[in-house]
C-alpha cells in the first residue's frame, strides 16, 4: 500500500513492527509531519538520514552546505538523544540503500516529507512503487512549503510565471496549517550507523570555515534562536532596514529553512503575535516567504532551472566566451572580491568569510558579473551554490535567472545595478564596506564608494572595468539578442 496523503493509518497487526522515518531537508523534531505520524504509528522507530550523492540527477551539495549539514546532523542527533532516540546515518544511492535497510530491519512502513526537485521526486516515486510491491507502506507529507507547487495554478490550470498573481493566489487558498508540536515519545529501533566524520563534510586542507562557525549555529535550536532574535529586535522596521547591508535587519533564517531546521509554518505562525505597529514590516516579510514559494513553484515546473534559460531566447545571448571560463581573470577577481568596486568586493568577501551575503548586495554582485563582465549567469549560480550556506536548489537558480533577465518575472536585462550608486544609496557612510574591506578602513565616506578617484590605497585593486562602457556593451548585447 502506498499513499501520498497526510494520513498514517495502519492495521493493529502491523503496529508492533518497526518503521523508518527518512529525514532529508527537514532536520528538525518539531513540526515534522513525517516524524509525528511515524511516532503515532506505533512500534519501534528508526530515524534515518541518508546522504545520497549517487542517484541520477541529484545535485551534490556545495562546500558551504556540506559544512552546515555536518553541524546540523550533529545537532539533530543530540536533540534525538534528548528525546530518547538515536539517528542512523547511511550513505549511497537511496534506491539501493533504503530497501536493504527496510529488509534488514523488517520494517513495514516508511515515512518521509515530500521533495519537489525532479530527480528527488523520481527517487521517491520509484521507492514507493517498489515498497508497494513488497507490502511495505509508505506515507509522505507536506512539510517544507506552505503551498505545494501543484496546488497553485492559474484559472486555466497552468503554472504561474509572474510572482504577484502567484502570491495573490496563494493567499486566497487560506491560512496555512498550524505547526505541530514535538512528536510523542517512541521506542527507538536499532541499526548500524555510519560515522559522520567519515563523510568528510568539513573542510580540512585548509579549514576555511572559521568565519562560518563564528556566524552561525546550525540546527533546530539555532533556528529557533534566530527566529526569536529577529522577532524581538528586527521585525519592526524590517521593510526599510532590510535594504541596508550594514544593519542587522534581516531574519537570516534562509539556511535554517533550506535544511528544514525550522518550517515556514512555524515562521508564519510566530508572526501572528507581533505588535500591530509592525504590520507593514511583517507583510513585506511574508512576501519574502512567498518569493521562496514561487521559486520552488518554478523549479517544480522547470526541473532544469539551474542549467537552462527559462526564457529560451536567452540561449542566443552573446556572453563573453573568455570571461565565462571559470579560470578567467574576470571571474577570479569577482570571486575573491578584487574587482575594485567596493560594494561588489565587500559582498564577495562577506560570502567567503560567512557563507552568506546580504540580499541587496547579492543582486549587485550578480548584476556586475552578468552585465558588466558579460559572464554567463550559470557561472555565478555555480559559485554561489558552492559558497552559500543557504544554497537552495530553487532560490539560487531562480534568483540568478531573475537578475540575468532570463527567468520568470525577471528583472529586465536592461536594468543594470550600478555598484557605486547602490553603495552610496544603501551604505552612505561606508560602514558595510569597511567591515569587509580593511584596505579602505581609513578612506572617508565621500571617497570610499569610488576609491580609484581619490587615490585608493596601494593594496586595494583599481577598477577592473569602466562602468559606463561595460553597461553600453551589455545593452548592445541585449539589443543584438532581440534582433536575432
């Protein structure tokens, strides 16, 4: 028997048999529908995390995400111990590893929360079919999106291509469910586990993750603390403060949501208890949650979003072939924060140091790579995938395509973020710049945005491109695209 419904009924005869809850991007105990249902199912329960980097089409994690995963699993195992249970680790292709574990354990049911990438859905569908033939029940649940992609369609039954009507349709579906509490106590099944250290998720030669460790606390407790801090100190004023990279005004929940250490249902529910004075700020914040939903909507309906232009006319775009080589001097300068444009460089160094970058600066750095350097957006998407702790299979490519102009509801290609103008507007005193560019620590607020004009310190690079000329080149390329 196989079901995709959010139910977990079973016959009394099966209740004494062990079950498996297979955790993926849902590394939490609270508001975990699969874990909750498995605990209520009865019988011993095995909590499994399977590192699958071998199933066809499954995208391997980037280096920063691997660092986060190590610490998130460590935290999850500790939480489970406090709940009187353990965490079993296995690695390999899920289609091979999970059936063997089910057979070895004699499990009669497997529980999981649904995934939305094409490769992951294919794995789950194949496993559900195999288990059904073998008499093993499978139960899947909605856990990590407020609205599953197939539930939001236009009047004609088609997927949305523009965010605003998509989000309006989501809101018309009604208030999302309330989050679930911690699962009921359960008897823990026993199975051999792999050693997390053997997975070598952490960098060692060299260990470049010191800044990440200072910045983040992966795991469910860290996610709860991050949400509480945001609501206590930053929610009121979020609508304007989120635009200022020097101000701690954003939630920084993105990596916790990416790994499912907190659910959007929990976040949404917590917003209900904020003062009315923060109503507009919370509306804007909920819209940001909506953008996350929209990106997953796009990925579900366009599985190759990370590699193929959503707008096929961009297949003819005349990228700079030399600059689009990963080893090119242009890309190396961009990656290392040595372009000579302070806001771009500060953002790229923040990324390398902390595994995260302020959202406005993400747009500026992406625009600079794509439009001022004419580098194929896929190169930038791949770099962010490797270096962001919140690298998300949907958000990352959707946002890169948005900046490139090749995506759904995209920023027009002719909208080119000027890093100097953006810097002056959103970091007027240069506070953010100085934080990540020590070479410019003594440059005054007037000159710090264009240091090449004031005689930049010798250890800071000169501007690598002419902004006006590179802007014209980008616009000419776009005009040529429209003519083809």
